[in-house]
């Protein structure tokens, strides 16, 4: 079994609560709006990181980050994109079963079109009255169980 940490929309703020939750993960996925490369460096100190560029990620450091990433863990194919609306213009491989995204700051797990869409919410500065949150995937062979965790309500 592998534990994949999910984080998004840090906007340059990597909270100690988020770091504590992500400790012990086999891999960490950042779904964009990193806004400071030191966030990715800190996460990489915990586990290998897969990150995508968000609409607020600008500069030479951000240009090196792709807008979409696909990868496989055990028998589960995953796709990461910051804004799920971008998928209208991006092709999705047929075998992708989990889509990880951010942008809205709203944590959610939604099943649609034979896929699970997971938005870990925002782990950075609070926006409106939305919670500060992160998530995880527990992957064991073909089984994938998503979970969201509120760090600050």
C-alpha cells in the first residue's frame, strides 16, 4: 500500500500542520498555485513530489513545471491539473481513473465519468470561509481510497 499526499493552492505558505500531515507519504502531489519554489523544496524533503503549474505560478522556476502530469502508482493511473476546467481542451488518457486538481480552494471528492476527481482544497492562506485542507490517496494494487482532512476549519 502506498500513501500519496495531496496539497494545492499553498500560495507561498506551507503551514506546519500541512507538513505534519504529509510526513510519511510515499509521494506528494501539489496541484498548483505553489507561488514560491521553496514550497516544493520543503515538500521534496519529505517525499518525491509531482507538481503542476497553476495560474498564479509565474517566473522562470514555474516555466519548468508542466500544466498537466500523468503517472501511475501500482495499478492506478492518475492525472494532475490545477484547474479542472482545463481538461476541456486537454486529452485525458482512457485509463486515467483519478484526477487530482485544485484552483477552487474547495475540498471535494466527486465521482464522474468512471473517474474520481479529488480537490484537496487550499493548504495556503484562507480564502473566504473555506477550510484549510489537504488530502491523501491510499493505493493498494487497483484500489484507491481518497480522503480529505481539514487542518483549520
